[in-house]
C-alpha cells in the first residue's frame, strides 16, 4: 500500500497522538491471573524466548539465552502419499534441536502446498483429508514440537493467494479444530499469527480452538508513517482487548542495513535495466518486468496477472516492491532514534524487549531472525537490504551487536 505525501504526514500525526493516549491499553494487570495465560506459560515452561530460522549453533543459541526456534514444516507427503525425504530430514533436524534443549515452534504449510498436493481447501470435500494431515503433525512431532502455528501471515498476497481472506480463515479454522483437541493432554499449544486485522476479526468465532494469538510486527521497516517504537505495545494491547487471548509476538525485528537513494541514483538503476525513467518503464511495462530480477518478475506476474500498467507502476515505484527495485530503505522508513545499522538494530532489541516482557499477557517473543541472508527471498538480489540484514549473526555466523543485545534482554 502506498500513500501520498499528505496522507503519510496525516497518518504520522494521528499515530503520534494515538500512541501516548493508548499506551495505557497495553497494560492489563489482571492478565497474570487469566487461566488461559497461566496455562500457556505452564505448557511452554515460561516466557518463550525465541528466534526464527535459527541454525544449529547450539553454543551460540545458549549464549543468546534463546530457548525456542521457530521453523516451517515442509509439506509431509509426496504425490503418491508417501512421506517425503524433505520432511524426514526436517523432522530429524528438529529432533536434534529438542535433544539439545531447544524447543520447536512449528509452522504448518501454506494453502498452496495443499493445492499442489491435490487438496484445494476451497473444496469442502477436502476438509476431512486436510484435517487428517493436521492431526498427523501433532502425532508425528510429539516430543519434538512444543507449539504449533497454523500456516503463516494470511492476508499477505504472496502467502494467501489464491485463497480469499474468508477462505484463509476457514483454512486456519479447519486445522485449529482438530489440532486443539489433539493437544489437550500434552504440553503443546496451538494458534495462528495475524498479518491482517480483518483475519483477526473473522477468527474471533473460532477462539475456542486457540491457545494463543500471534502477531508479526516490523514497525519502521516496511511502512513510512510509523516512527514510535511504543506502537508495539499499543498494538499488542489492542489485540489483547479484542481477543482476550494470550499473545505471542511470533516475528519482530529491525533491518540492520539500508539507506535512502537520491532521485538521480534511482534513475541510474532504471537505466541499468534499459529505461530512462519511471514513466518510460510504465509505458513499456511488459518489457520492464522482463528486465527485472527473475524472482521479483515471476512473483509479480503470478500474483497480479490482471493488473494494469498503472497499477503495476504503483506497486513497483511507490509500494513495497520499490524497496526491492531500488535496493533501498526510504528516508521515512524508520523508527525514531533507531538507525538501520547494526548498532541501531542492537539498540532496538535492547530497549524494546524489556518493555515487552512487562506485558503479562505476552507469553513469548521470537526475534526475526538468526542470520543475515545471502540474497533477498523476494527479489533475489544479494545487495537488497529488505530481506538480507535481519540477523543476530552475519552470513559467516559471527555475532553482530544485536546478538549481545538480545542475550542481555532475554537474560533472567
């Protein structure tokens, strides 16, 4: 979503007013007495101090006071119904984590994984078969997975399509119905994570099948009108007010590299693709898409096959993809007092995590992520800061300043 300069400024002003007024909503002093919160904390053996996409660096994980890893379950079956080698090797790796004292927060596959297998969630005739797979996760990963998150970030196009939001909600619910029941006699919790407030509201009718609700939050990294770090607590408080469920911050982090480009530098990038300006690229959009990095071009064509040239231009030059196209973080894409540098990233964790741990209804927080990436998973470019600089360690496994900040903040 992109905003005009006027609307961006208006939103910034509104948020600057709303955050101080609503900080009180983030604190729920009676939450510690909530039986649901107490149950989750008992099952998870206390606050979940976690990290996404960790490597098996057990000494480093221990040094960072990280007790949980958050990992995606590969779809378990081959086309013929046999267990895939990918799933078997993943399970063996997760068992090694568990054997080394690191608990596993497992994320079930995306809707398109089921569609590829031949079980389209939009067909009611497939519900029973999908629920059997959901029960398989619980049974097969007993003693390994200590928590399940049902799929990931429904509401974001690249993860949700071809399902609509209503269909995505039903997809989550059909898993929750059987997984919740299957975990009642164990120390395993079940829930989902929020990427769209619409999904959260639609899921309220299924709250009885959920131990927790998760939130993924990256303030100051993708949008240009949020600058107050305290909005983390405000958002968590609002979700708690609406849901009355225990919460987990399933993903949060801050990009450790990146800067804004000048207009001249942007033009040079466009010229590198063979176009003189954004207007020239818009007029020849098919050619422009062909010239883009393969990963980004293929994703745009797959997700938005019917978009007009102008709609594609809006996404590419003013929306999320502009960060990837220009390999930059715009000037206003930041939190106040936190630079997109290794030092600014460390300061973010050092100051935010202690605030989060004071929220009695928050049962865990998972840093995104363990290591810097060699390339951006959206556009495929090695020098795109958007999806490469999140790590607590660098690409060679060396601790960054953020590693030590998280270690200190997670220490008891």
